[in-house]
């Protein structure tokens, strides 16, 4: 099953918890962007590989990740 992951990047504090739990290793910290809080936010580098497991959203302490099953 394919998935779509969205992040509220302006609220992400770059804690990397979502990076550590992704079974497909597609959640990464985007070092090319700095959000308004001064952090590098998380993003997905290969959306086609997402299996919509929801692990990233479950572990996020700020609830800024939404996972949709397509």
C-alpha cells in the first residue's frame, strides 16, 4: 500500500525520532532548509517507497506528521 506523508515543517524541531523509526529509511532531515524556529525539518526523500505504516506520525512528540494511505 502506498502512502503520502506531510510534515508541518515550520513546527518541526528536527529531533530525528521519525527518522529513526522509518522501516524504509526514507524519512530524513532536510539540511537545505531552515524553518522559522531555526531547525532543519524532516521530510521524505522517496514518497513512492512509503508504505503508510504511520510509525513516523506515532512517534512525533509534536504531532506534526500526517500519513495518508493512497
